[in-house]
C-alpha cells in the first residue's frame, strides 16, 4: 500500500510543480537555517573530554580580604601561588595540576625561520595523565622536574611539524626567551573544545604550542596570558607573593565519595588559613566538574543562542507557510479524493495517502535543508570568531536534519490532510 | 467598497485565512525585532573612541630574554620613531583601544566605603593624550615633571602615593560627580588617592567585557612606561602615510634592537574593524534571515491567493455575469488581502513586543522603539499587496461565461 501511496504522491507532486517547489523551498530554508545554528550550538556546548569530564573538578577558594565582601559572592575563578602550591603538594586527589597560560619567544635553530611568539602552557606534571593528553613521541615530565624547575618542554604536534618537520624531536634542544630547554615529548593532535582548563585565554582557543613546568616559567618570569585579579597590596614584581589570583587548579576525583572528601578538605584548608590569619573571609569553597564549570562560566556565546532562536522563528514561519500551501494543494484535489472515497477508500487510507505525500515533500526538503546547512556552516567557518573553524556537521546532526525535516513536514501535513478527508464524496462527484 | 461580503466569505474559509494571518503576524514580529537587532549592532559598530582613529597606527614588539635597560631602550625607540618622516607624535602606552587587553581597577570616592564605587580602566604612558589626539575639555594635561616611572613604582609600592594626579573622561566624571565639576575631586585606589586635574571628552576602554554602558569609564595616569612594562608603540601621522609609517617603524625598531619580535603592526582603523567584526557578521546574518523570511511569506501569500482564486472561479464568473467589473474583482481580492494582513500585523505587533521583552530579559537589549511598528506595518502591507496582485489580476480576467458553464 505504501508503494502505491508513494506513486500517487509523486504523481500529484509532479502535477503542480510550482506549488511543490515552493513547499520544498520553504522546508529546506527553515530546516537549513535551524540545523546550521543547532550544529554550531551542538559543537560549542559539547563535552571537551567525553567519559572523563565527570571526574575532573575545579576547586575554588576565597583568599581575599574583607574589602568589598558580600556574603552571597562566588569565590574567585582562579587561585594564587601560595594556595595553588599548597593544594598541589597536599596531593589529596588522584591527579592534580596547577597551570596558567602564557606566550614565549621561540628561537629556532634553523636560520630560515625568524624567532616568533608561541602560546604556551605553564603547568605541573599531572596535566598530561589527568587530561589523558595523547603523545606522539616521548612523554611528559615528572614531579621531580617540577620541584627542580627543570628546563624541559613538551611541544604540540603542530609546532613540532613547524620546527622539526614532524620528526621525533625528543632529546633535542629548543631555545625559548634565551634559555635552552630539552624537548621530552611531542603531543599528538589534541584540541579539547571548549578550551575548558583555562577559559581566560579564550573559551574556544586551540591548544597551546609548547608546555613547560610552571615552576620553571615562574622562575624565569615568562610572560603570562590570561586574567589576574588582585586585592590588598596587589600586583608586585614577584607573582609568588602577590595578593592576586592568576592560576587554574584542576583535580581528578574518581568517585563521588572522593569528591565529597575533597570538598571537605578544601573547607578545612580555608578554615585553617583563616585561623592562621591568611584568609579573612568566611570559608567559601566550590568544587565543580567540567560541565558544571562550563555552564557556570556561560561559555557558549549569547549570539549563538540568539541565532538558534532566530532560526527556529524562521522555521516556524516556513512551517505555517507549508501548512497553507499543503492545504491549498490537497483541497484542490477534492474531486480526485472524492472519487477515491466513492470507490470505497476509507478516510484513514486517504489520510495515510496524504501524509505519505507530505513525507515525500519533507524528504526532498530535508535533502535541500542539508545542502543549505552545509552552505550555512561553510559561511559560519568564514566568520571571524575563534570557534568558527569548529563548525562541522557530524553524523548525528546529519541524521537529525533529515528526521526533523520529515517530522516537521508530517506535522505540517496533519491539518491539511485531516481537512481534506472531511470532504463529502457525493458533493465532489456531482459538481464536476 | 462594501467589505461585508469579504467577511462572510472568509468565515467559510477559516483555516486558510487564519494561516495567512498567522504567517503575517510571525513575520512581522520577527522582522521588527531582527531589524532592531541590526540597528543595535550597527550602532555599536559606530561607537566613539575619543581618539583620532584615522591618524593612528600601532606597533607591538616583544623582547626575547630580559632587557638590561628597559627605560633607556624605550626612550631611544621613541626618539627614533619621532624622527620618522610623517610622524607627529609617538608614545609607548600600556593599552590601546579595541585590543581587548586592558588593566582595570576598582575605585572609591571615600576610603571608608565598604564596597567600591565602580571599576574603571587605567591608561598609562608619557605623552599619551597628545599621541591619541584625545580632546581635553577641562583642566590641563600632565606636566613633564609629573610623570613617574611605572617600573620603579611596581618594585616599590610606596611610590604609589606620589602619583597624585589623574585625568578622567567626561562620562566617568559625570557618573562619579553628577552635575559638578570634577576638577580637584579625589579618587581612592586601594590605599592611595589621586586628584583629578583634567577631563577629556572621551577615551574608550580597550575591552568592553564589562558592558557597553561602562565603555567610557576611563582614567589616565602620569606614568612613564618602559619596554619591560609595555609593548605597544602608538604613532600619529597623516591618514595617507600610515602604511609607510608602519613599515618604517617596524624597520627602525628591529634595527635598534634585533633581539625582539614585532608582534603586530596595524592601523587603528584595522584594529577597530577586527574588534567589531562579530557584530557586523551578526548584522549580515540578520539581513539574510529577514530577506529569506519576506520572500517565503510573499511566496506563501501568492500560493494561498492562487488557490483561493482557482477555488472561487465560479463565484467570480457569477459576479461578473451579474455586472461586476474587472476592477471590482481586483479590488475585492486586494481588500481581502489588506484586511487579513491588517489583522496579522496587529497580532504581530503584540508578538513583536513580547519577543522584545524576552530579548530585554536575556540579552540586555533596550526597548523596541515605537517607530518600528508603523514602518513594519507599511512594509508588510506592501508585500501583501505585491504578492496578491498576480492572483487578483488572474481572478479579474475570469470571463463571465464561466458562470454558465460549470454548473
């Protein structure tokens, strides 16, 4: 029966090409616009480390003085040197890493490449195992290197390609800011999206080109990127004693019980520091996992949300339009439908036949919508924002495009099909 | 023209009529808000900076390793830059408008205040006002002997008390002391205080992440930067010689000290254009959506009206046979469309207002100005009339003889 309905549908659609084209165009435009914006939203609000993000937590403390204190305030979004190092050394979690972003001048050995600045991450040894960063060659450094402020570095695959033509460069020397570093590892391609571990250097920025121990970078006073928030005496030449927060601290806690215990530890630490007089405010701690942290920081740009709303408004207009056109199309065939009814077709089978016709329009509209979505995403990628390059259609979104197009058109077809089924057969037979 | 027959016809074709009304209403609501969003984005794109944008270029350099005498380096660089042909002023500054990188601080008007009054940005650099071409509207610029070295102050916080003076923007002065003269007033930063000695017309913050309404909350301090504490050289020149000055400046700076990297060399116009490119892209997207929306709506009206005309061929034939002219038939369909569009527009206005309230709540948008309502109505009426013209003409062409044929 379905085959017969499909045949009828295609005949009917061919009979009135302009009207069919108009419906397909409306569906394609609406679906194309919606899927473009939804894909961008889907990519931007994704999980940066699927499977691991629930175990990674971002502890926050409030080390500020009482100036400007409001009880309902959230603690600062970063930690200072003293607290960061204390938490790192306490080692209460399975893994923990302290870090900040920066930029270093790279002085290539080859004279063919001029010195250039590269984004860097100054961090501690656990960064690599905790985030399961893939290595192409070599490995990360260890806690002893951190303690010794060792001159060791890990390169991104991209930087290794640029400097060493993609060859295994471990053991080689890299000069940065007039200091020689030994390369211990080269990463494979790795770009967590969003750039969750440091949102201050751009929510969707690419991974850094070079990684060095935080202790080394701080001792050498390498240039920092990101945000610094100070109170009291504030900035000074020595960031180790400045009353500022400027570091990100991440921990891995494998079970909910560990997370509860760690939060208690943070609370105890804050109270202890208050008793010592270093902290002045009442203990105020947070322990958010990756997705909660991204949520709290509202990483998805509000323009992206706005575009989704806009696209859905547009889709709604397109659907209302399709309902109207489909109604016109079905009612115009009253005579034909009347004949079928008179020959014994039930209302149900007429209804099914008309819905098959609607579905066929939806399928073609979906194909058009897919093309438009691909075009739309290509346009998005040409936009200037730092997330632009990430806008690609994946398989779930591709299937969703077709499914939503067919579903939307079937919904749009319900009212016209129902209306057309109500036509009394006798009247139609008489009048022609 | 009598509109009663139109109503009685519409009452018997409720669903198509309602669909048309709904479509017009949704289109009207979305288009009004989208046009408003475009105007907001374009207005933001035109935001005043207070500096002579067309005359400025920026060269940003970074040292490799630690420079030994950053203060002398800066003075020598500036002397070389000022000698470049076409350069009328040069300064080494801590921040530049539209570069997103800024230092900011909380300020108080009274040291005993529990919470800070507001957060403002801090511009520093010797000769900054002259180089940026910022217009002084009250008081005076800093004297040469008022400047302190930023590096010295950073390593010895006691020197902070010696800074003493500050220049603020008109907007900040008006916010802090509404209706009063700002000159001589005190601002407290942490434990030190500074006195306002001058007011400039405007100088925009380098980053607008604190909200556009705080864009002009700016203070300028008499602090001299060195290559250790600042990396941005700002040069003022005639608009025609900007490219040439940029090339010259990069060459001179590299030659004076090869042990550094030129990070960026751009005119301020380019920097500004980059800063607002997201707003322009969004405005472009909105224009595209509006165009597509209007086309879809117009085509929808054409489709429905054609169906309508085809369905009523006999009725039209009867009316023509009973003496109605072609013009009568044409007017009938035009009036019908006008009525439906009017209902749709009225509904659309209410909807537009609702969407605007939602946007105000979630996206910090101002209220939709009333002018959008009549303009939106006229646009949709025109589109409705244009769309219905074809089908209505076809209806008018129905010959009276149809009435005798088909029954």
